[in-house]
C-alpha cells in the first residue's frame, strides 16, 4: 500500500479535506452501521461450501469425460470447457476468501484462500493480495490502480488520459484501433501469455515459497491425472486451451464494470464517490450471478469489500437510495450491453487520442 501514502497530517490541520463531501461521508457511515446491524456482513457458510462442491464436481467430471470417452476431439473440447469453468469459478471463490468474507477469523480466510487459489488454480495468494488491495483502494486511478496499468503501454484509457497522451504526442500503440486489437491481446492473451509466467516470477522474486508450494500441488495433480490419458502434447494442449477459456471469461467480466467508467488521476475524493465513479453494475439473474461470481454487483462489492456476495442484492436498494439523495449516478445495465461498452469506450478513447495527437 506504499504508493497510496501521501504524508502525515500535522496536528494543527483540519481532519476533513475540502475535496471530500462531508455530508455524503456521514451518510455512508450511517449506512455502514445499518448494514452491520442488519447482519449483512455475516456469511452463510453453506453457500460457500456448496459453491466449492460444484467446482469440485465439475473438476472430476472433466477428468471422467476423457477417461470414459477417450481423447478424441469432442470429449477433449468438452473437458476443456468444464476445466475452464472450474478455473473461472475457482477464481471467483478465491476472491471471496481473499476479501475475508467467508470466515470470522482472518487467519482462516487466508488459509483457505491459499488452498483455492494455489491448489485449485495454480496461482499465488500473495500476488493476488498485492494487486487487488491497491485496486480497491483507488479504482481507476492512474498510477495507483494496477488493474489499469496497461495504459499507456497497450491501451489509451479514459477520456482525460487519452487526450493527455495525444497532446503529449505519445504513441506506444495505434490507439485509434485499440477497440479492434483488444480482441487479440486482451481477453485471449492475458492469462496464458502474461499471468502464466508472471506469477512464477512474482513468487520467486519475493521469495513466497509457501505460495510456490501450493502452486506446484496444482501442476503436479494436473499432470498426474491427465498425463496417462493424453500424453505430454495432449496435456500441454489441454492446459493452454483451459487458460485461453479462463482468460476470455475473466477479462470480459472483470473489465465490464471498470473500463467504461471514469478513469483519471487520483482526485482524493471521499470513499463513496471514488467507488461509484469507477464502478457499475450488471442486471441480476441467476445466470449473471453465477457467470460473474456476483461481480455484477460491483458497486456494492466496492463499497463493502468484506460483505459476503450472497448479500449484495439486499444492500443494493439502500445504496441506490443514497445515490439518489446525493445526485450520484447508479449505473446498472444488461450483461451484453456491459460487454459492448468495453469496446465502445476503447473506441471513443482511441478517437479522442487521435484527435488530440493530430490537432492539439
């Protein structure tokens, strides 16, 4: 959290900053107190147990498919889809433990987090914590939110930052075409071509040997169970295809709530305003809840990061009321519209960059 440190407050300075809405801060504190009193921060552990069980069932079903039907094209692809679903859903589940929203004791959340992200996914908990905590503290704040560090190396994000790049005559990529090449270097490439090697670099560089041990249990289990059925080439192909499926699923869902929203430098606004300008929701349905791991309630998740996800729908009306009271937009849209808005926002940002690059 070191990048977020501004300094120490002098004793003679006021404790409230003029850039923040004092009345909104007070109202949100009241809402937070009401949420705690209503028990909305208390988890239903049966929900998470059943969620884990459905992941394990799909994992076993993927192996049984190839074991019973053989390694021909159809069972191979079907098994890959099942495993891709396992990886994505395990990603949503580790997110719950990483946010300490399942157990009352942080230590228990950390232990199970290492199992889910390490053994079920082959990734380090320390890496996820390092990036995700910064993201929640300052979402969509350039140079503080690591989730938008692809600006400006690969993409020009946000209206303000895109124009700034254009005025400065910076062109690391043809940003006016970014809504097109996003389909090639975004969803399909993030996990298999970047995360896959970077997570090992991260744990070795930071000497996170416990995380590395958990990661290796995933790869050992994967190779021992599938190597006799597929051989070396087959198992490598399966692993790459699974990561490809996971990557597409992961990127579309995680970016639909943030990329189309306001992106800028940190303006040091109050917590509620900071989260609302950077997040939006997607309509609720059983499918949308499952498909996105309840990240369709991104607003509620960002306002109450430790709230168990099965309670998001209960607090949503209270958040909407607070937004209406203070004239803050509460965005909620259909799933496919949210996906399309990613592309539209990239197109708009690219055009703004090009106009500034050529004419300003």
